[in-house]
């Protein structure tokens, strides 16, 4: 995990040498030597990351290394801050008589920086030598143990005690899987069950495996615990035990493989492969299975979506959480060993405890053990009830007291095998409050600003961050929230059990600290202790914290997550830059500012800033001083805002977002802007030649205002990298599109709002060959009839929201790729064309008249008949119709 910190520092040093020569004159030599030493350190860590197991000694060294790297970062940034302040002050003075003094001060500053960097090198070199020595020790230990061969690897034994007497819920899942096990197939049938740690995959599978029906159906049933460190020979021997009493442990893998194939070739069998950890293990197992034997069935369980997808043509079956009633039933079995005998006084609070376990069997079992210890028939029932109430109010905190560390052990298995670059991203999820819906866009940009994302060849930082997010979701460590029409994650969340693990790990590594203020005014942890943390998270009384007036030189991230907007006194607003001079991340959109906080622009190391300014009129020129800024998000109630900052001098800016239409200063000069990927929102008059030239790589753009000038200027077609475009027209009267397409050729997603275009203008949109998503909102098109004559070759999602459309004539040939259709607030529409049913997978409707609703149901019936003629093999695949409450029945 130290590799990300080292890489981040190395990039910082490289950028200092490249861009800030005027601030470091005289210190270049020492910085270049530091750069070389960091490259050696990074190479050492990369080599260690490729080892099968680092061991506890190296992990201790990594922790020490990370703290040293943080200290080096702090010192360098303080030097830069001081040098920048001196340069600004010098620039403000124009008297010639001060020139000599300023030159002398600059020389002294350079000498001071050189001395400090030399001192920093003295910290880096010893930890590098320590790491390389331990790396050699690891190689030697590995070499001495490799003589025994692959089969001598330690097999991690999982807890084989399967809960047979307290199995609750999943009756629907059980029926589906049993149905597949009794199906006739021509080839080997593989069923994969996936889910997050502690969800009950093994328990459900054992319930099916051990049921009377399956025992009668399968004479040969084999249960194999695959586990984290897969051993092929042990797996083969486990299978062969069911066919022979002969000791075959002295035979080689080839002979064992042949024997397994021969035994399984013509038999009717059920094999359960429990806890498969990666695709390569499955591929190894698959080679010895008789894939042409239609009598055979295999069930695999895994935490990983990728494994389940690879194993089964049905696709993975994702196990759900327990319902409220199922949770309460399981808790009763844990505490009372039966259902329905809970004392009446404890029923209500017991149900609440079960509900607060969030449907995860692992949590229920752990909390059940705690409640058992508290319940005694000799104790007054009122005392027990009070103790249970305390548990219900904070289930997860009580789960931490479990002496057997069930939760930590179960989640820890998934954490331990994470690649190093993912570990900090994962633990960072603990900065968000429990049950917080986390926007995927925000999360990935925070990871980038925090330095967790390393540049990969051929990928942008954002693409790498999205790859990491999908990886954590596929490992069932994060839960998917809302999904966009293209199946991409819009939001995600963290289960409370995973959140607890992240908080615990973060405390071990000093990654972040949540500041809580109790009702008595006591801060947790004690405020002085926070000086060692790099990240502070606030979800309670921030004013109390800031009123202490302390300085926190090591804090790099200020993360505020209030549920509602909070007000700060002006003196507290100005105290933030004074208290946190080296901030990189300022997430403060839950704090209401009445004007843009100018003091924020003094924090020159900021990379990520979110603000809420109620009636914002101007983003000040001083924002340009934030030379490290990558992401700026400003929420406001204003319709327009003047951007006085010079975007063309902000070389690292990547994302600029606000719902207000920004009016750019046309007098600003500069050549920066090539890194800008998001510009949202621009006023039409700001869509000029210089924007098209400087922000030439922009991928996402939103324009709001009078669009007449935008359509006339042919601005959009110059943005060759643009993929996502939103246009909002805010002037009465109709506009029209040019007959020839003026949209950029790579445009994939288009949203039009209030544009009042004629349906004939759709011919222009049909010329956007790569268009995949089209959203038409709030009267984007007007007219009572749309007869489609053009083909939209790539369109996969179409939304028509709030239109006066009455007659819509179209067929599948006009929309050959359309899989998702959403029609809302079109009360005049008579019907949805039945001919669109061919490729549709999902249809969402709301606020439609009776005849249109009936046409949607007709499409559903058509799809149902079509699917009856096809063999359905995949879980959850089938046409889905969602009818909103506003539709006429």
C-alpha cells in the first residue's frame, strides 16, 4: 500500500522540477537525487507486490515507509507554500530599492529548501535499505521452501462447520436452483452463486446439497472446499474418494486427472465447489470435468462476480439479503434456539435489532451471540430489555466486541488478497457515513485527488479509477446503487459490516479519522490526537472543532458529510485555511457559504474542491492561483455566474462543474486547458473559438441559456473528443437544428431540455452514428405526430419525458439497437409502437393514458411469447416492464 504514496510523491517531485523552477532555484540538485531514490524505492515495492506473500515484517516496514513519505510530502509542500507566498509578496512590491533585498531572500530560501531536501533524503535512504534487505530475506525464504513443490503449499482451511439446524430464508432461491438441478441438459450444467462475505452462500448450498430430494436424485454427491489457496491435487483426491477406497496420494496430477475424467464420464453426479477465489482456479478445475456429460451438475460459490460469470452460461446468481422477517427468525434461533418463544417484552426490541443487522446473516449470528450472553431467565426482564435497546441503537459497534472476530476474519480474507493499489481505495470507503449513497463520479475523483490512482499506459486516471470501482463491486465489497441506462454505476454504498472493517483498518494505518462531538461537548478522538492524521471526516459539530483555533499541519483532506446543510460563522470559515495549510481535498458542499470563500484560494495545494454557495454571482479571479486544482464543483441556486478565474492558466484542471451557466471572461489568455474533461455548465455566449481550441479534449459539456447562438456558431462540431452533451434552452420560442449534422462525430450521449424542436429535426440527430443515449426532456420536441423515417443505428436508450406527442409511428428497423425505452409524462400519447418490442429488454412508463399503458402491456405479452420459443438460460434475463403510479389503469 506504500507504493501509491511513493508514486504520488515521485510525481510531485517530478512536477516541481518541471513546472516550478523559479521557486526552487538552487535546490534542483537535491530534488533530482531525491527523485532517483524514490524511483528505487518504488521499484523495490513493485517487486515486493509481485511476491505471493509479503509477510508481517515487510508490512511493518511499509507502514513506517508511508509515514516517512507523508513527512517528506509535508516538508516539500511547506517549502513550496512559503516560496510561493514570498514570490507573491515580492511581485506585489515594485520599488526598485527592494529588488536586492528580494533577491537575497530568494537565495536564502533556495538554500533553506536544498538543506531540507538533503535532510529528507536522509530519511528515505535508511527505509529503502531496510525494505531491500527484507525483500531479499523473503526471496531466500521462498527459495528454501520451493523445493517441496507446488503441492506442498499451505492449504487455508475454512471453517467447515456448516449450520444445518439454523438455516433461514432463501426458499425462493432454493426452489430455483433445485429446479435447475433437476433439468435435463445435453452438456454439463454449472450453476454459480455469488455474494458478499457472510451472506450465506455456503449455508444455502449445503441446504440444497443435503436435502432429501437432491439425495434421491444424485447417488454421487461430492463437496469440495476449494478455498483461497487452491490445491489441485487435493481437489482431485477429494473427488476420487467417492469412487475408490484406494490411497492415490502417491500418484501424480496427470494420473489423477485421467482417473477423475474416467469416473465422471458417464455418471450422474453433483459436485459442489465451495469458495472459488479466482477464474484461473475455475479454469484448472474445468479441464478435468466431463463437459459433454449432460447428467452432471456443478454448483460453485464465490465472492467474485468474475468467477461466477466465467463458470456458468446462466450468469452468476447474486444472493440477496435476508428480509426483515427472515432476519428476526434467524435471530430468535440464535438466541432462543427456536421461533416464537421470545418473551413478549423483548419482541419489539428484538425485531429492531434484527432489522438493524441489514439482512446479513453473519451480523445476525454475531449479534445473536451477544444477546445470548445478556439474556438470562434469572435476570429481571426489564434489565435485559434495556441492554437489548442499547444493542439495537448501535448494532455494528456491539459487533466489534465479538471476541472471536468473526466479521474481521471473514471480510479480512477478501481484503488480504486485494492488489495493493486497491487496498487504500477500499479502506477509504470508511470516510463516508454509514448508509451513505456515494456518487461514483465523486468517489473516483476523490481517489484521484488523494493520490490513490496511478497512471496506467493507455488509460486516463478516470478510466483507471472506474476500473478499480468495478473491481471492488465485482468482489462484492461494495454494493451497487443506481445504474444508468448503459449499465454503468451511478452510485454505490458500503454495507455496515464492510464499513466497520474499513474504519478498523483505517485506525490501524492512520489513514483517516472521523471527528465526533458528543452531547457533552467532548470531541472524539481528543482533538490534539488528530494532528497525526492526514484526513479528517466531519459529520457533527464542526464549529466546536474549529473554535479550538488549533493548527493541523499534516491534515491533507477535510471531508464534511452532514445530512443537511449547515451554517458556519464567518470567523470559522476564514479559520479553515489557517488551520489546514496543506489541504489537498476540501469536500465542503454540506456547508452553506453566502459568498465564495476567498481564503480557500490561498490553499495552493488543493486538488479537489466542492462548495455550496447559495447565491453565487462570481467565481473570483484568485481561483487561478490554485495551480494544483483538478476538480472544482460549486453548487448554487443561481442561474448564471461570472467565471473571473483564468481557466487557461490552470494546467491541471480536469473537471469544472456547476449547474449555473458560467460566463467566461473573454479577455483571459493562456494555453492551458488540454486536460479539461468536464465543462458544466457554460453559457452559450461563452462557447467560443478559444474554448474549442484550449479545451479540445473535453468529454462532457453542458450548455444552458439561449441556444440560438450556439446552433449558429458551429461550435460543437469542433469538439472532436466530446462524448456527453446536455443542452438546456432558456428562451421562449422555437429553435431549429441545421439540416446537416453539426454534432461532434464521437458523441455518444445527448440530453435536450426545453428546446421545442420539431419532430422533423430528429433526422439531424439520426446522423450522429455513435449516439447511444438520447434523453428528450421538458418539451425538447413538440408536435402531435412523430413518424420515424430515419435509422438510429447505435441508439440503446431513449427517454421521452414531458411531450405533447399523440401519434408515434416506428418499428424495430428504425431502432436496431434499442434495448431500453422510457416514456413519462406523455399523457396525450395514444400508444407505444408494438413493433419496437423486438429488441427491447426494459420499458419504463409513467403518467400515460389508459391506451398507452395497454400498449405497454401488449409489448410485455409479445416479449413473453417470443421468449417461450427460446431456451432461457441466464438468471434475471427477460423483458422488464415498470409501470409508474401515474399511469391510467
